[in-house]
C-alpha cells in the first residue's frame, strides 16, 4: 500500500456543519474541492431562495451540481440557468399560493 492510499480522517465544513470522513489520502483534494463547490453553490441558492426551507435549497444545490456533472462542465452558465429556473419556480409557487 502506498502512503497516498492510506486512510485519512478529515473534517469537511458544509453550511457551517462539520462532517468527519475517513477517506483515502489521495482523494483528499477532491473532497475539499467538492465541499467548496457545495458551499459556493449553496450560498447562491440561499440568496435566491431567501426565507425558504433548507430542503428546497439543498435540492437546488444538488440539481445544479448534478447538471454540471451530467453536462461534463462546471460552467458558470449553469448557475444562470438554475437562477432562472428558481425564479420561475418561485413565481409559480406565489401564483399557486395566491389562488388558495
């Protein structure tokens, strides 16, 4: 076993919560980059969905990251697409709420 392949205990902070993980040492940079991506995307959607529940925000974060993965890119353009989708979803929700 190479030194890089040893198990490593790390703590990732996502949305202010610490998540202890045991990973392969060689994978640490990827986990740290993934945590940064989640936190950066989360801050965008928290702003867009101000006052909304955490599940809805995290769902949009997951969708955004999955979209980028499926598309094979991390273009900023997908954030703009998601921003427009979230604005439309909010308009639909507001319209439905007003009709009740």
